[in-house]
C-alpha cells in the first residue's frame, strides 16, 4: 500500500486538469515544491473555499506518484490570512509575490522559502505594514536567499562605509561609492542592512521614517533583483 | 486618531465620513440607473422603478441623518435626551422603518422582541437610528448571501443586560469586527465577511451607541450570528 | 452574446441586467466569486462584467481562479467597479495577466456606456 505522507504547505498554483481534476503546486518546508493531483474535485464545489485556498497554510496528506505528480488525499486548513483579501492591492501584491517566488524557485527550494512566503502573508495580513515595504522586503529576501546580498559594509576600494558621507551604488563595482549629493546616507544604508539581515516587515515598519526610507531605497533593491534575475 | 500603514492620518469622524461618502455613492448610482432605465419604460414598469428609487433614497437619507446625529451628539451640539425606552417597541419601529428597503432587496424581516423586561434609559432617537443603520447593512448582506434566511431583529436577556441587535447568516467573528473597527474609512471592504463595500451603517451605528456608553459586539442567538448592543435596564425603574 | 454579470448588490444587478438585456444580450447573474465560477461552468460566457468588491473573495481572487481554467483564458473581462481606477496600483497586471480589457468606474459610467464597453470587449479583433 502506498505510504501516506503529511506536510504543511502553501498553494502556489492551481491548474485545471481535464473535466474534474486539478493540479496543485504547493511549497512545503520539507518536500520543496510538490505537485499534487486533486482528483474528482468538481469545479462547482471546490474553488475558493476550504483547505486549498490561496493565502493559506494547509496541512496536506498525500501519496507520492510514480512520476512528478503525487495524489492529494486530504487537506486541513491551518492558517488562512483572510485579511489580505480585504484590500485589492494587497490581494494583487500577494499573487505577485507568489508568482515571484514560484519563478525564483525553479529548482528544489529550501525550507527558508516556505518561511519567507509565510512571513510575507503575515505581513500582508497586517494593515499597519505598507505594501511598498513588504514588496521591497520580499525582493531583498529573494536576493539574500539566492546568495546575492549586496555589499553594505564597505565602499568600493574596501574602506568601511561612513555615517558622514553620502553614497551612490555602483553596479560595476558592486559596492557603494562616496559622492557629494548622492542619494544614500547613513539611515538608508542602515535600513538596507536591517532588511538584508532578514528582519521581518513588522520590525522594519517600526524604524523611524520607514516610509521615506522605503521610497528612497526601493529602486536600488529592484535594480539589484533585475541584475541577478537572468 | 488612527494612523494606518500607508501614512494616512484621519480622525475617527473623518474616517466615518469617508466610509459614509463611499456608501452613499451606491444608492445615488442606483437612482441614476433607475432614471436611465425609466426613460424607456412602459408606465407600470416605470412606477416600480420610482418605488425602488424612493425606498433607496429614503434609506440613504436616513443614513445621512444618523451620521449627522452622531456628530451632533459627540460634538455636544445636541444633548442626549434620556427617557425610558421599551426595547420591544424600539425593534417594532426599526422593522417598520426598514421594511420598504428590505422589500426592494426581497429580504424578509423577522421580529423577536424578547421577554417583557423593565425599560432601559436611553435616547430613543439615537438607539433607533443605530438599529436602523445597522439594519440596512444586514438587509444588503442577506441579499448578497443569496440565501433565504431572514434578517432577525431580536432582543433577549444577556448576562450583562438586554442584548438588542440584528442577526443573519454570516461567519462574522469578534476578531473580524475588531479588525474592521481599525480599518473602516480606510479599507474598501472592512467587513467583507458580512457584506461587500464600506458597510458604513455598522460604523455609524457604533458611533451612535458610543454616545450611550454602549458598543456593537458580535452576538450569537438561536443559530444566527449578528451585531448587537448590550443595554442596561433602568435600576430606578426597577424599584418602581 | 452571453454575459456573466458578477455583482453583489441585488438592485444594481437588476438594473444592469435589464440594460444588457435591452441591448440584446443574455445575462447570467452571480453575487459572489464562488457563484460566478458555477455560472461560468453552467454556460460559458462571451464577456464577463465584474465588480471587484465582492463578499468573501474579491474580484481579483475571482480573476486568478477564472484564468486557471484553460477554456476561460481568453474570455474578455470588463471591470465595472466602485474602486476608482487610480487606486488600483497593479492595473497593468490586471490588463496584462488577467485579461481585463476595460476598467469602468461605476459612479462615472452610464448604463449606455457599460453596454458599449461590453459590445466592444466581445468584438472580434480586426486582422
């Protein structure tokens, strides 16, 4: 008899398969990305409710298949981040983050990616944490987990970054370069350090002037992500 | 003052007004669309449309009046007029005011006035406005739920006083209400488990009840979930 | 044409249905995202008219679910909503990824304009 396995998971994608089945792609902490066939789940009943909702952490029982696709046996909802869908922009950002993570984890993803997405849902579920901060933080975590944390300690040339200087980021040098009137001062660099050291959005939002710091650093983080996305 | 994560700084009354303004765009749009359709109607159909327009207009006017009353009382422009109020008669009057609106949405109202108890001391107009504003939300919510469960206006004895409120079939929980009280005027659907849209009637009702030192809370009674206020019977009248 | 109208408010739904019917279309009404999937399954629409503010699951959730079905990938969607377009920060995503062909702001859209948008949405693209 095939062994039933149990894991928590977050649904990344649901795709129609034939007349009555669906294929779910789940991100799990222990099994990486799982593709499971939910058999006989008729359209009319299944969709938007129950254990396979998006923006949820779910306990799934499944049987490994011979090929890549296993069979879903049962689900149980653990946490549903229902606050996300109260806001349309948060809903859309949630889908975008899922999509970004799905693309960033083509290969076998580690446990950290599961916890990242869970933390992202928790942040989106908190109306006091702005969307822009969550978006920048998530991009920074994807960079960090893929080993692309930028150099936030020393300038090009090796000298330690100084609090009394302003810097611009040089992509050629992959480091900050001091220049009068440059956009990144001590506060911005400290904020980036906090962000890239894995602190959660609930911590970042408490930084004085967080909103302005996000506005001032998000473009840099976005450009770094573009650089390493190829 | 509530400061949300996206930098907005609005007073409670400003947030209430924002929610109200959004809410009022709905009936005004309904009236505009009815007028657009009526231009092409036969007489009988046109008559029906105007009835709908009238019911919707009156409900909206009532909501505006309720909001204005809450502003006046909170701002001490109008003092509270406290008097003995029988909860059952209050519910009867509320049902009567809601009926034309409920009819348009094809929602049935059920009345459970509760046991004979001593009256409460309250401002009748404030309480009436609160329950009617709340009732409008529940009527729309029941219609959206697409089920045949009526909206129940009910009063019963609770542990801490007389619980008077409106009930329907919903999954509203205490946490959802708490969250909504943080989000109203800022989120477009602060009570999306109950009803789509701003649900301004709930927050106007809450604002009115606060003038009577009461708050809306989630309540469950006889298999239905709703929003209610707990009101204290009059100690003085008990002794009479 | 067959229109799937996703509109939670009963009075709104009645008025919109009558306008679309008078314009020569058949209309299936749904009050929620879940009901909308069921209606689409009963009869495939040619166009969807969608209010984004729905109870329980919003219109964006509906769109992602709708587009997860292969046969519904190309059905045009007209958003007709109380949400002002300027507040939709991801409007580009709506158009590009979710097949929203037009976004109408309800308080500034007449029934006639809605009917014109529906006719335009379903018109075949000139080759």
